[in-house]
């Protein structure tokens, strides 16, 4: 697309070389041989005669691309025959190759934003829109599982394996560099750390001890990219950079008019394929939606407007594991949009997603459904509807029990979001209480609260007459850990009852006097007996049992677990600021 510009730059460079050979190089005064002089003269003549022109085929392809982009911009769907000619010249012969080119262009856009230079963004967006349209409409077969999980990942791992991760740390802070910059001595530091160093009056390089010739700092973009790849591949948290790098708010608008229309045409095509295509076409369409909606707000809005949610909901019940996984993942992406949430609820999608949460064919499908429940529960009215289904919270607890670390986290935040509706709290407690392990955890929590909060908690527990029977049952039926906690809790409650009875007798005898406030010694008297404080220590046997569980290898993070965590924090902050039940939530 920029062949003319590049050819002009080369012509200018060659002319400069020819001028330098003629004017700036005094061959006669140097005393070189005749053969060398002849070579220089020949080089000068060739440089003046050289013609740097774009290849005719490249120029024709460039014209075709411009025509296609103009058609998109004018809201006309381009001729597939012309697009195939473009792809043939670019040697893009398969879905995988097209997908690879899209990822490359997307990386180039990220680099442009990192560098703060957005001049090339419209052109890159045009090309991405064109290739996304080609990938979705022209290529029927796709090895999506292989491409999405492995393409580029193995090569990245090979590159990263050759590097020393310690080189990614700032020599000053010893933390991973989020914004590496290079100073005049050639050493690289994190921008924040070196700025603090310089502001404190230190004008020498911290690593070499040399005096800095200038205070200029050059961004090390390549190193920054490597650090991001390292963190992505190995699951290392890099909160500062992730917030900036994963910020998709800039995608709320299309990168260019042609890109916008290409995405709209593609969204309509995929929606029709979901409704009327073959099983293979439906699976591919669901996967295309999953890719398009992954990190682009405008793409999500186009897919929602095209009506893709209804056919996606119908495909959740598919008996094909890949179909179900792609479908529920696509719905997860669309549920992040407020309008997408409304469309899902409006079309009866809640029960369908809950069914996938409970009976999903694969664990991955159930984990993705749990994340979808979290986004749907961001609306207050939806929490009541979700909680009224008695199988929701038990299904989320099952994912916590069986899932990967990402799945566990998303199930936990989904349950927490549901707890903002007060009636869901009783349902959650009831769901945990049915489980023997849940009872044991509850006893451990109550025991910890008693030790840390003292009489404030014990006085409340002492009023619950049914608690003692549960504690005695755990003494005989529970594990050794539960038995020790129950025994300790029973002693605490009994000692509180004895103390309260003695105090009541004294109050009756001294009815006309005000009781003195309890001293710290009196408060701690509740816990002096036996080995309560010993039992409060972490039980090694219990921890060993927990740590011995097999942890499944985390599957590809293409359902944006980081987004779920970030959105959970945002939702929690909003609820505590504006929800009328916030005080009740805090106390709970």
C-alpha cells in the first residue's frame, strides 16, 4: 500500500550515494589503484541510472485493494472474485494464513499506540477489516483449535526460552519493567524508577557509575513487547502495563469507515450462517464471532445489532463439545455489553446459560458459563432472576470444586455478585451447608471470628440454640480437623454462657448500680482455657490435603479472565458506592 513512498525513499538514498561518491570522496588524493577508481566510477554511474519503481503486479494489487476499501466505505459489498485475486497475490491461501496476517496487523496497531504515533492506524484498520471479512466469508474450513492455541505461541516460547527473565527487571527497583527506557549509557531502566533517581539529584548511571551525558530517555519498545509476551505466556501479573495494554475503550469507535462497514457486512453474514448454515458453517460462524468480539467494543455492538444472540442461544444445547464451547464463549464476549445483557435476558437466554453451567459437556464450557453469569449479574434485576433458580449457586460451587484456577476465580466472583441481592445470601449458605466440607469450613470461619472479634461474635452465636447440636454432630461425624474446631468452639460458647450467668446474678444483686465495663482481662478470659489459641494455628494436615490436589493445566485465556477480575473490582466499587444495600453487604 505504500510501495510508491518506499520506492521514492530508495531513489533518494541511491542518488545521495552517487553524489557522495562523486563529490565527497577524493579518490585522487587517497592514492588508490586504477581498478578501484574504475569500480567507484561504475558504482556512481549505476546509482544515477538505477530506477526504483514498484512491481507492476504489486501496483495492480494495491489498486484493487483501494477499490475494495472504497466499496466498503460506500456501503457496497465487494466482488468476491476481486478479493480472491488480492489474496492470491498476497499468497494467502488458507484460513490459518489469513488469521496469522490479522494477528500481525493487530500487533502493529498495538505498537503504534505504544509509540504514541497513530498516523498509520486508519490504514492498518482498513486492512484488518478487509482480512476479517475474507476470513469469515471466503474460507470455509478452519483448524481453529490449532490456530488459536498454538499459532505463534510455540515460536514465542522458543524466543522467550532463550532470554534471561532477570533482564526484564529494573536494576533500581528489581521489579519487572512496565515502561522500559534507555539512557545515554545504553542501560535500560523502568521509567518511573529512573525518573525518581534523577529527581533525587543523582546524575550518574546507577548500573555503570558513569556520568550521564544527557537526561534524555528513549523508550525501549522492543523490550517492552518482549516483557508483555513473557507475562502473557507464563501468566505473570503485570498490573500497570496490563491496564494500559488491555484497555479496549479505544475500540468503541471503528479505526476507519471502511473497517466499520466491513465488520457490519461480516456480522450479517455470520448471523445468517448461524441460523441457516450447515453444522460446520454454524461452528465456524460461532468461532468467528468469538474472535471478533474478543477485544473490540465496536465489533461487539455490530454483532449484537445483527441479531446474532438469538441463534447463538439456540446452539448452546448442541451435543458437539466444540460447538457448545465456541457458542458460550461468543455469548460471554457479547454479555460484556449492556445491550448484549438485555438481549440475552429478553430472549430467554438466562435459563439456557444456567443449563450450560450445570450440564455443560466440557469443564471449559461450564467455566465460561460461570463467567457469563458474572456479567449478567452486574444488573440488579438479573441477580434476583438468577438466584431464584435453585441450581445456580450449587452449580457455581461445583465449578469451584472441579475447575482450573481461572474457573474457580470466575465462579467465586459470580457468587459474590449474586450476594448483592440479600435473598441470595441465604441460598448460598444453604448450598454450602448441604456439603460436609462446607460445614467444616463454616466451623473454621466461626472459630476464627470468635478468636479475632471476641464477645461481639460469641454473644451472637450463643443465642443460636441450634448451633450446639451441629457442633456435637461434627465431633462424631466430621474429620479430625472439624472435630478440633468444633470442640474449641463449644468450649468458647460454654465459657461465655458461664460468664454471662455469673454477670447476670451480680446484676440482680446490684440492681441499683451500673455494671462496670468489661476489662480486656475479662474479655480474654473467654479464651484462656486449654488450647484454643493453639488450635487457631493453621492445621498442617488440612493444608497438606488441600495442596495435594491436582491442578489442571490452565487452558487458553481467550475468555479474558483478567477482564473478569478487573470488571469485578469495578462492579464491587460501584455497588458499595451506590447500592442501597451496601451497608448490609459490608456487615455480612
